[in-house]
């Protein structure tokens, strides 16, 4: 067996792992990254990027269809469009391939050695990487576990055939006539909405009393309204119990107390993701765990010296940008720099229609910490730019401390609002107060005027409402 030494071994080349390796390489750390899958992990191959490509194609198709059906107020007419989902999937795959290659080039440029293969700890400083019957033993001063997460399966609806996870839903070559989505979280609603726009008759089955239960009710209401407009049936407080294949279609059994059946051609199960903690020889280590996740401190250190963990394997929120930021921090720590996670703001964006952005605390979360707040809100109904795009649903809300007006949270729902998420995060990272935001001149006409208007509203001096 070939043996090699390095200062840093990164296990997993998702957004956490590859960013960590690139930064370490840039800082002159002798770095190896191991992964059996193409570079980019869940996010790039079967997550963030392909899902947004599908959502974009679906929105384009739906807009053309609305125009063709005379539903557009813009005075435009067009012939009914058609969709070749296979072509869409090929386009999406070409983007993924380009990004795989891009990550590969960045790793190479930073002097990182890429070891294709599955990694397994032998002990805290030794890892064996296996690929195609070949094995390499890596002795590393530091190891970063960045093994990500995988979809949770339901025993009543195991994956296989026409029961798919998000990965399967992103690779369908035909638009299913009837799609049942189990779980109205991020994946269920992003992909369920996309398929409804592509022409599927979609039913969403959600165990909680609200779609996107992690967001407050006011934020999800515009999304709920839009699901209705798109003809999506939402069954709340309902769980999926099982399924029969009748030959002509799937009969999905659900219950909200009373059992019912929903017919489907395809079932997407999107009930959460769980950390990958089993494939890499955890049993050879003595790692402290935090429930199902690897426990880390504010520097992503585990309880074992020289072993770090980053990204989805370390807990919520399971988001690519959190994994990347952790990866960058760990690389700098390994290179001897002083870094700490501190109170970094992690924006959450749901790419539904309209999109939702949430940064920092909600009023309810602040109240749970006994913080008194003031808040201001601005509806896009009064925003000129929103009107010119024929979609003025949604709003921006700013939450601040009542005593010193320090901004604690910014939450918004609206078309294209994801692009404002970095402005929201920046305001919180910079310790903005309400008047900092209210007195920042926003370009007109843009949706970003809504942020200043919401702050003005909180200060009792709203202009446009
Ligand atoms: P991952 O990206 O999961 O990468 C882990 C890597 O480790 C994989 O490549 C795997 O092959 C490798 N690995 C595992 N075990 C081993 C082993 N033993 N040896 C070697 N390699 C191993 N997040 C967002 O922020 N925005 C979004 O819009 C978004 N959309 C999403 C859409 C979908 C459909 C899905 C499924 C997820 C989405 N996410 C999104 C979540 C995002 O993909 C994850 O948070 C992110 O990929 C986590 O990065 P990671 O580096 O921790 O792990
Ligand atoms: P999720 O946690 O967002 O939503 C799962 C939903 O399924 C919840 O609403 C839950 O109440 C419901 N549920 C659970 N068990 C159920 C059952 N038996 N029957 C009916 N409903 C049930 O999980 P997800 O949508 O699978 O996404 C996984 C993770 O991936 C997310 O938490 C997020 O971290 C990440 N992600 C992020 C984005 C983004 O940032 N835009 C997009 C997609 C995925």
C-alpha cells in the first residue's frame, strides 16, 4: 500500500471541504483532499446549483405559458411553449460539469493534491483512501471531516423506482403528470413549485400545520398564496403512510386523522437530511457527538486534537455558505492564523416563488431571549420596481432592539429577494442601527428601497406607506 504524508487531509469535496482545501493550499499548507464523487459535493452536483437551474427553466416556461394563455397583463402574446425536460436536464448537467471542472482547476491552482476515493480513518492521524481496488495510506497532521449529509428516507415510502429523493427529482427526463411531494420544507417547495410550473399536478403533504415551519407565518403567507395560484394542493397536518402501485399509477396513502389516497406518477420524499457519519470509520475514533452530528467548538475543532469537522456533518443550518465559511476558517487555523466563528450571521434563503430571506432574529426569537424589540415593515405593493415586474407580493421587515435600535434581524419575502440577502447580512455584521439603514440612499426604482422604508417605518417616519 502506498503511503503519503501531509499537513492537512480534507475528507469530502463539498462546499465545506473544497473551500477548506483551496484556502489551505493558498496559505502554503501541504493539503490533500479525498472524495469518491466529483468535486463540489451535494451542493454542486445534486443540490443548490442543479435545483436552481431547474427552477429557472421552470419559471421561464411558466412565464411563456402564462403569456400564451393570455394571463399576462403586459400586452404580449405568444404561441404556447413546449418543454423537453431531457434537454433541460442536459443543460443543467452541463452547468454542473463546468463547475466540477472549475473546482478541480482551483484545487490544482492552489497546489492541493486530489485523491479520488472513499476515505476511512484507521486512527486519529491515519486515513486509508480506497478507489478501484487500490488503497493509499495518508498520514496527516490535521484531518477535516467534511462528509456532508444525505436524504432521510421514510420506511413507508422507501426510495426506488418512482419514489425519488431530490437527487432523483433533479434527473427526471419527463415531467410527471401527477407529483406527490412529501415534506413542505426547502426541497419539497422549491422542487414542487418548479414541477407545478412545468405542468405537473402537484400535491404537497406536510406533517406540520404550516409549510416551511421554520419560518414565521407572515413570511410564508405570500408563498402559500402563490402555491394556490399555481394549482398546487397543500395538505397540512398530514403524514404519508404508504403506497400501492396500481399499475396505472401510484396510490399514496396519507392521513390527517382520516385516511385518504392521492394518485401519483412520481413521489418526491423531502423530509430532511441527515449527517454522513457512518462511511468514514468513526468507530476508530472517540469523537463526541451532538445528537446525530459531530460536535465541534467555535473553531470547528472536535474533541480529538488535530481533527476538525465542518459543514452539514456538524449540524444546522445545513447550508452551503455555512460549510464554506467554516472551511475557510479551519484552513486559516491550520495555517496558524487566529480565527474564531464569533457571532457570524448566516442568511437563509428559500428559493420558492416568491423567495424568502431570513437573517438574524425574528421578533419571536428576540422575545424568547427577553429582548424588547421594535419592528418596521414595507410592503412591495407600494414599491414602484415591484409593480413594473407585475409581481408586487411580499414585504421586508426589520427587527431592532427597542433600547438602542441595533438591528437584530431582517426578513423578507418577494420575487428575486435572494439578491438582497447580502445587504441584510452586511447590515447585521456591521452592527447597523435603524437610522444607518433608513439614511442609506437606495437606488430608485429597486426593491432594495423596501429595506430603507422598513427601517423608516420602525422609526415612525415611513414615507411611502
Ligand atoms: P456535501 O456537499 O454533502 O459534501 C460532502 C462530500 O463528502 C460529498 O462529495 C461526499 O461524496 C463526500 N464524502 C462522504 N463520505 C466520504 C468519505 N468516506 N470519503 C470521501 N468523501 C466522502 N444549501 C444552500 O445554502 N443553498 C441552496 O440553495 C441549497 N439548495 C439545496 C438543494 C438541494 C436539492 C439539496 C439536497 C441541498 C441544498 N442545499 C442548499 C444544502 C447544501 O447542498 C449543503 O448544505 C452543502 O452541500 C453542505 O456542504 P458540505 O461540504 O458539508 O457537504
Ligand atoms: P426540511 O427540513 O427543510 O423540510 C422537511 C419537511 O418535511 C418539514 O417541513 C417537516 O415538517 C416535513 N416532514 C417530516 N417528516 C414528514 C412526514 N413523515 N410526512 C410529511 N412531512 C414530513 O428538509 P428538506 O426540504 O428535505 O431539505 C433538507 C435540508 O437541505 C434543509 O434543511 C436545508 O438545510 C437544505 N436545503 C437548503 C436549501 C436552500 O438553502 N434554499 C434548499 C434545499 C435544501
